[in-house]
């Protein structure tokens, strides 16, 4: 068994254990393998281990890998900050976008989504920790943004996403993630997705209701940032 396959199995065990502890169905929690800076070969190995959903931050890198892996039935998620001149390619080549934080970006994705692909699944990114270095709309701006995005054609607003400030304290992790869940509940919209939780706070995220865990390091190991397209440098 490859190292990546072993890591996916370990992550799966963590998810099941955390779900059991919080009385959740593990099948309701999706594992999104964050494959930014990873090779197409590494993604093939993960696919062979049963992984189907992959998250990318850098558009050109993602498009190159999509072409190399076009023979595989993969679902691609865009999870990085979005520049206006990148929206058409994202609308045409991804099934999910987790990182919409402005109405202008959502409008462009809606206008540029090909009809034959069906609605593009959207999560709104919230700057839940108020960090200047993080993308995301402010919590107080979320309600107006969510209502506007939910009305756009060719998009399906699914829920919220956040990248909280890093913490080693499980209580702090849970408190921040719980605030995202509460924001979603208070919107009063029919939403089913919380994209939150990474390698270090997976258990807290499961406890607080995550439906997509964005896991990179725990699957692929430490990243090498020496060569990737850093056009949209992300945390």
C-alpha cells in the first residue's frame, strides 16, 4: 500500500472516530483532498485509494492536472482566492467553488457557467477570524451577499467556508468553527454545506458540523512551494 493510501485510510479513521464521538453519520462528511502543488501522479495514487474529490488553489496548475487526468472520473473543487480574470476558466472546469467572497465574482461565475454543465456549487468564504491576511467576506456582510448569490442563475449556493486562525487548542478551534455554523443557521436559507476543517482541526470541525473537510498535509505530506504557479498565493 502506498504512503498516500495509508494516509487516506488514517484520515478516514479519524473522521469515523470523530463522527462517532459526536453522534454523526460519517457518510455525511466529505473528504476533499487538497492537491495544490501535488503532481498528477500523486492524485492518481489517491484515486486508486478511493479518493474522488480534489481541491485546487492555483488555476493554471489545476487546469494542467485536469488535462493530464482527464481519463479519471474526478470532481474538482476550486478553493483559492478568485481574481476576476480567472472566473471563466473556473466556471468552465470546476464542479464546486468554495471561495466566493464578493458578489462581482459570483455574478461572473453565473454568467460564464456553461448551461450544459448544470449549476455550479458555491460556498461563500467568511473571514471568520477577522485576519487581514485572509480572504473572505466579513460576517456582518454575509446575509446580504448570501441573498444576492442565492438568486443568481446557473449557481447553487450550498453553504459557507472558512479558514480560521490556526490554534492548537481544541476548545478555541471548536468555538471559531461553531460561529461559522451559527452564521449559516441564522441566514434562514436552505443550505447543506459547511466547508471547514483541515489536517490540524479535523476533529473539531466534525464535531461542529463540517460536511467538507479540506485535507492536504495529512494525505500528501508537507508541500513543496518551490515550483507551483503562485498567481493566487493562499494560506
